[in-house]
C-alpha cells in the first residue's frame, strides 16, 4: 500500500455511520447503487470497498465496479448507463486520462446524470480551480483528504443528487409522454397556429384566422358495410382504414382536425397542392388496402374526397370544464358539401375552383370540369372539378380518351341543348361504361327534357 493510500484512512477518531442491523432485518434492501471506481492503484479499490462495504442509502447497498485505466472506464460506462457515481482518478495511463473520461461521459455519451468525483494524489499537476471550471464534474478531492467520514459524506451527497436528478428525469419523461399523448387528441399544428407551446397553455376562446385547404374524406356505403359487422369489427375496420390514410395526410404537411365516424376532416395550411397530392395518394392507399381485404375475404371499399380552399377560424370552444379545438367558417361547410358531390357524380376526388386556382400548374393533374353548384344561402355558384389521378390505370386512360366528349356534353348542357348534351355523354359511355358522371348527366338530361324544365340557376343546389 502506498503512503498516500495509507493516509486516507489513518484517522483513528473518524468512524463511518452505518445503518443499524435491526433496520436491515426489518426493511428489505431495494436493489443497489452502482459505483464505479477508476484508479490504476489496486489498493485504492480495496480500501474504498472496505470503507463502504456496509454502506446503505435510501435502503440500497452499493455494487462496486472496478476499472484500472481510462480506456477500461469508457468501455464500462458505455455498457452501464445506470452507474450512479464514479470515483475517478486523474493521472493513470496518461496525465489527463481521468479528464478524458469526463469529456467522454458528458460530451460523447451525453450522460449528464451520473455523479463524477475526481480523486487525485497529485493535486498540483491538475489544479482544482482549472478543473472545476473546465470540466463537468461534481466534486474534486485529493486522496489524502478523503478520510472514512469524508468519503461517507461525499458519497451520500453524490447519491442524493443522483437520486434527485433521476426523479426529475422520470418526471420529465412522463411529461413528454403526456405531451405526446395529448398531441394525438389536439394536433401540435393546431396549437402552433394558436401560438401555444402545449395543450396546458390553451385557453378557452383562443382563435386565429388563416387560409387553408380543407379536406373531407368519407367511406362510400359505410352504413351498409357496418350493418354486417359487430361493434368490435366496426372499430377494427375503421382503425385499419385510418391507419393507412392518416399517415398520408401528415406526409403531405396536413393534419387531421377531427374524425366524424368513418369520415376525416383535415387541414392543409401550407399550400393547396399538398391537399391534392394527399387526396391522390389516399386513393392509391385504398387500392392497396382493397387487395388486403380481398385476400382476407372482405369486400373492397371506396372513398370520396372533397377539397376546398378558403379562410377559416381555428380556435377553442366549450366551457371551463370541457373544451375542444374546432374550425369554423363557410369554407369548412363548403368543403363538406363538395365531398358530398363525390357521391352524386360517382367520382373519387372533387375539388373546388378555389383549390385548383391556388395550384401553380393545374395541368399536371388529370382534371375535368364537373359542374357549377349553388351553395344554399349563397348567391355565387361554385365551379367544381374531378381530379382522377387516383383512379385505376384503365379508368384514367378511358377518361382521358373521352374528355373531349364529356366537355362538349357539359357545354351543350349549359346551353340548355339537352338532346345534344345527352348524345355527347352517351358517346362517353360507349367507350367507358363505368363513367358514373357521364351516366349522371344522361339521366339529368332525360329528366330536364321530359319535364320541360328550364335551368334558371347554373348547376344544382348543395
């Protein structure tokens, strides 16, 4: 044993305070504190372990781990991230080996919780004031001053600090989990627009005005589908469907405002094109989903998507004990009605002219004019278009082939030349029997000619 090691524990009047044996018998020990001793002198390891052999703090004993070089210490620390305390020598294989270990722990591993106490037998070589300022350590001791009692005090202080930091980290982790969970109910984007950091900061009546593209999406014939399923099957089906289309909305910079049964209302704050691309990709995902459903013996589904761009108010409504986020505006109402047109015309995606006008290059998408519709309570008709990029390859090709006939039919229809219009739509159906929009116009022309109805308002009322 070296002289410096002997001096550590030669004070006869200093004794460690240990827990009573009776207390140990009545209260079981809960796991242990991991303490790493890093020193190139074997006797330092031996003396430290003897001095703290029966040490107990917060009903935990100590489990000692030994490293005899800085290099070995790094490997141990990397594999034992739950070490509570490191008693670290400075001068080992190099004069600053211990300091390199400190840098590795704090900067490379990013471990800010483990307590590090430097112990040196050569204090002049590494001045305390320089080390304590330059390195993230928790204490600095010379080996000669660490008597039994001071070692005990130093270890207790370090472990108490480690325990407190662990509790803080656990609380922080729990808060992060709560924040992440709350974001699944109130989108982060919603809070961002309200300029709130978290749901905790939201206040009743918070609101902001913005222009966005609103999307409504709905499963076709969901009522008849659900009638053949149990309540549990209904939940599983809806969640299976939503798990495929929901991520698409986020992929294209949108966020889901609410679920309405099997329906989705989503907002796209950046640009209208995000919403168009998301709608097309959602239709593609439904195709993939249908293959899975058919392989499992289930009937395929189809969805209708409506898009409209306009000004809206985002905010919180309710009362002190129960509030929720919501979006209110005529634009939202119109977007919902546009989605309803997908059923009327038998198409997958319908977008208002306000949405198409905000796209840099609308011609890159496969579109055709559908109608001008009159919104209840509004004076100005709204032009709506079908976007059929999400259709099957065959349907895309057939609609492209017949687009001229379809547009001529629309022209004659608005000229109230219903016989000529019907002939154009019948030409479409000769090529593409599955064109439901063309079939809709044939039936409308028949009704108008039969009843002698003259259109006084462009399009239909929604």
